[in-house]
C-alpha cells in the first residue's frame, strides 16, 4: 500500500474529479476543487485563531495544522489571496 502524502498522490485526480466522502452514515460527493476551497477556509480561520491565542503550546499546534493542510492540499500563498 502506498502512503498518501498529498491530495495529488491520488492517481489521476483532477480539479473536476468527484470524490466520495462519507460523513456519518451518509455518503456525498465533492470535487477536489471544492475540497481545496474548504481547506483554504480552514486555513484562514486557524490563522486568525493562532493570532489571538496567547498560549504558546496551542499556537504551536495551530501552526502545525496550517502547515499540514497547506502541504496536503498543495495550497500556495497565491491560493490564499
């Protein structure tokens, strides 16, 4: 089994490809583009939270989440504008 490191590691995935996502008991479809847009929303929210917190450990955790999301979804600074 190959280790999945980024969304691009899924063979042949394109922005318009539909992914099957199961949330709870109900499956639904989402495109990889929509998934990336959701990731960008989360990055912006986490970025605001990390700027507000004074707890250094929590700030470290939030920055780690940001780095992982940006890497997995191949999000650039230009995507965040």
